């Protein structure tokens, strides 16, 4: 493989990473704003399969480990940012006038976070499964 081919594949890979990141962000945004977080895991599964198909079609096999590292970084960064610290939760719960409503909001937030985490996990699994299936086919 020459330098120009490697450089072209690198640019295609960077474009693929950017496209999938924007697609995942858009899916997160739509499902949370429309309060349809139950649809996030199935939607992410479909997106993961399509992303795996595109990944193999563009012959990006050499970048598989790099893509999985990128995905892991995004997943763990999102989990860390979306988590609420226990001290902050206690302060919010003890605030005057919140009581039961605060517990309900907190429960809804945790459920949304868990469903979106499941969606990201399922995306990764669908991507890996479809990529390996298509590579070995």
C-alpha cells in the first residue's frame, strides 16, 4: 500500500468517525428531547449494524482497534459527565419544596441514563458483530 492510499484511508476513517459521532449525538438528542428513551437501544442497534456495514464496505479493517478505542473513550467520557455525584444528589433532595417531586425527577434521570448507556453498549456490540460477520463472510 502506498502513501497516498494510506492517507486516503486515514481521511475516510476520520470522516467515518465524525459521521458516527454526529449520528450518535443526534440519536441521543432526539430520544431524550422527545422522551422516547425506550427507543434508544433498538435505534442504536440498527445504527451499529449499518455502521459496521459501511466500515467494511469502505475497507477500514486496519482501523478497527482505533475505532473501538475512540468508541470506548466516548462511552466512558459520557458516563462520567452524565453521572451525578452523591453529595449533589443529597443536596438536591434536601432542598426545601422538592421532596417527592425531586425523587421522581431523580428516578427518571437515572432511568434515562441507564437506557442511553444500554443504547451505546448495544451500538458497540452490533457494530462489532456486523463487522466481524461481514469480514469473515
